[in-house]
């Protein structure tokens, strides 16, 4: 690298001040004045060469004065001339890539992070007495506890390297480089270096910067690219955990979906392990074809109301950092299902809601409305679902208003047909949104078909092929539903006549059934899927998220309303982390797991999952790195620490120009004094001897002549 760099560029902006002597010479010199004089005899005898010599001395004096000012300003700018061997203190920032991809193997069989730490250790050992080094990570990791800023303590820096471990996140080159620039800006040396130790995975390094950046003057950037050994076995990554699309209550068994992606060209045989907040573990084998994804269903048990979580880990593949995922969620206490009428009038629905009657196996408790109780009182504590017939909805204006308010605020209502009371069908309130046709009966039964299979009500009723398990269901008697705008048919006869429909009203859901849910009207209650169908109706709706968040590893929690508010961060899984401080300093979460964040006497839960992009075997091989496109940089392939040190020493050439420029300013000042007063050198301490014609014409002589005329 050739050129001149400055450690204090502010003084370079003052270089125009060197032109001040020219301004003084051109505009502030003594003006010529006309004076009467009796004779020019003495002046005519003067040698013409004396005038020319005077002009030469004036211009030489002007040049030396400019040199004095310019040399002083350049010396204060602490210039460094690159391209010649020399010494001087060096300030270095070692930017170490600790992202997930660095856990892959280098050609020597060790991890790439181990190679990067060896290189950093070599640079620390090669420090000079006046040198200093700062350590920066590509993925923020509070557990590393790196020294703040520059340090010249080799033992302290070596100890810090031992705390650097692999993370599960992707790096942020732009953010890390800005941190490196900020640290280098505090250095007082002219020599500044940034050494980036990375595998140059395109996830981080193939993206061009969003804006141009300006490193401190005199900064040399070198990226040491660590080569990657290809995986010998398939690599499978774990994606996001998909929770059920409905409310979650305690004391229930659910199923969650986990997406596994095989990034390799070989079939992968792995094992998926899960752990929930109750300590229950599950383990399932899985086979994933090459370069495809597969969704695995895992069971989960919710033993308690409140915050719950689930972590998933993968084993038996080639790459570990992308094998982790987690999710946090809020479970509600056991919920009631309100039946508006005697138990005997609702067929097999109460038994499907809770076989034991207390919700111990389902999380749902059947409750039956007594005649003396009003719906207004019963709905003050909103149940999971209300089961009624149209006549109930028409009972009183107060009941109608209570049901309407419950539905619009997020409640679920299942309306059953009323085959006996025709007046109820004619006088339903407008908000109920239902219309029945004429009764249909068939002793042999009519087959049904499933519609709109993507609705959440069918999620737990599908087999491995995606078919809803209500095949061969027959209906003997029904009240057909007349289509209305906004209704979503769920079940229908083979000719398309709707039997079961769903209507979304603001936050709530209205289910309308045209068949009695007992064995006399259809075979549906005899199917194993019937229980899941009733439960899905009761729990339809958004699960309250509460204070839960899901993040990718390496990102920082957001949403701190008061940055000065003290917060505490604690890790349940994913490693040891105990951090506390103001919210503005909240660190990134580098590893997958479950974390709790306490602020302002409130606790929130953060689920962190691996960055699956870290498992990609794609790296920047060019001589210029796109993420550094706006910066002058050099790319070198890393071999070993000794080769790196030899390379850095070869690149580390240059001469500091402070002393040469200071000596130049001093010499110019002395020369200017001698030119202005040459007699001071010939006869120190004595008056000059006047030998030339000009020297004989002294000012006192001219003054006496002037007075004589007066």
C-alpha cells in the first residue's frame, strides 16, 4: 500500500494558512512615495545587479516563510508515508467472526473459529512495546466479556480470546466495522489497522453496504479469509416452531409443527429432541430427502397456566449451530364451555368437551345454564364457547345484547338447529347471521364432504397426506344452511348443501350447525375426530401473546420504552447468561434458547432460534468483498498464524514524517533569518560593515539631506 496518510487530518484543513506570507507581501508592503531629490548621481552609479539580488532575496525569504508554516502544519498532522520500511506505534482492531458458520472445519481439520483465534493470538504476541490492540466480534456476545477499547496487556488479551465461543447467529459486518472505526478514532498513533478474521460466508459478506463509510485516516483494512472444508455428511437446519392456530389452555395435549430443511445433496437421517417448560422430553427420528423440507409434528403438554416454552434440538447431522429452535407462549387457565340448556339436550357435545367433566384431560369444563341465571351474569367471566339454539338467542333483549357483546369481543358461539320450534328460526336477531332451509331426512344417510380445508378448525384432524379424517360420515337428518355473505362452509352434502359453517364477526367466531351433534342425526359423533372438532371450535381465536417474543440469534431485543430503565436478562436454556443494566445497553442474544427479561416489575419471555442461513456452504471467493465495497481493503487467504504474521510485517511498512517535517520547519526558519540579516552570521554581535553602494546610502544621510532642504 503506497501513499501518505494522516493521524490528525484537522491540521491539513489549516494548510491554506501557509499562503499568509504571500498576502502580506502583495498587499501589506510599504507603498512607494514620490520625494523631491536634488540629484540622481549617486543612484545612477549603483550596480544594476544589486536590485536583482534584492528581488531574489525577497522571493527566497517569502518561500522560506511559507515552508516554515506548511512544515509545522504537516508535522502536527502526524503524516505517515506508506511504502518505505519504518517503525512507529500501531493501533490494531481484530474483528473476529464468531458467527455460526465458523464452527465448520478448516483444511487443517480444526474449526474455523479455532484458526481465527490462533491468528488473533499470533498478532497479540507480535505486538511492539508501544502497540495496542482492541477486540471486536462479528456477533455480539456478552459472555465473552472483551476488554473495552485498546489494551497493551498481552495477557489480558490472550485471556479474552479464550472466552470467545461459537454463536448461533449471523454476523453484522456493517455494525461491527462502525464499532471498529469508533475505537480506532480514539487512537493517537498514525498507524491504524483492522484485521478481519472470517470465512467470508456470503450470508454476511455478499451484501453491499447501504451507505458510504469513512474510516479514520490512516486505516489499513485486511480481510484474512479462512477456507472451509466441505461437509462430509448431510446438514439439516431447524426452522421456526409453529404453534396451534388457536387459544392454548392448561392441562391439554397439543401438537406443534417443526420444519426441517436438508441443505445437502444426500438424504439425512436425524433425531429431533424437544424439551418443554414442565421438563417433559420427546425424541423422534426423521428422514429428510436431499434438498427438501419436511414438517415434523411434536407433542407438547401444557401443565400450567401462564408462561410456557418449548425448545427443539437436532442431532446426527454435520453442522450444529443451525440445529436449535425455541418458542414461548402463554397458556390460559382451564376454560368453561357454557351450554344454554339442560345437559340432555346437547347430545354428545358435553362428553366431547370433557370426558371427566372437570377439564383434567381437556382443559375445558362444561357448565350448564340454569333457568334462574341470566346470560348477562354468566358472561361476565367469558367462557371459551357458548353452545345454544336460536330460541335462546331470542329470549330477551338483555340476553341478545350480552351474547352480541361476548361474540364481538372474541367469544365463540356454536348454534345448533332447532327442529321442533319453527318460530325461533323466523325471529333470530340480525347479529346471529344464520338462515335455515326446510328439514331434510334420509334413513340410509347421505355422505358428507369437507370444504375449506385450510381453516384452523381442521388442523388437528388431518392425516399424513393432509386429508381431514371425517371420511365416510353420513347424515340422517338436517336443517340445510342457506348461504349468507361472509359465511365459510366447512361441511356439506355431496351436492354442496352446507351442513356446518363459520362466520367471523369482529374478534369472535360464530359456528352454525345444520345437524344435531348426536348419533341419531349423523355418524360424526362416533368418529375419533369429533372430539378434536369440538375442542377446535371452543378454542378458536388468537392465543394471547402476552409478553412473549421470538428472535433470531444475534439480534437485540427491541421495545424498551425507557432506555434508562434498569433491566435484567436471565437465560433458562441456551447457556449461562446473567445481565443487568440500562435498557439502552441491552445486548444481543447470541445463542438459541429461552430468556426472561425483567423491566419495570414486569417479566417478558424471549425465545431465540438459530439463524439457519449459517448452514449454507457458500462463501465470497472474489478479491474484493461486496460488504467492503466502499472501503479500501485487501483480501488475503489465511494459511496459519506464522504466515499471517509474516504477511502483516511485510504490509506494515512506512515512515512517520513528524520529525523530518519539524526539522524542515526549523531549518527554513534559520535560513530565513540569515537571508534577512546576512551580517549576523559574518560578524556576530557587531554592526554590519557597509561595503556596497547601497549600504553607503544610509537612512540617516537621507534624513539629514531632507532637513537641509527644509
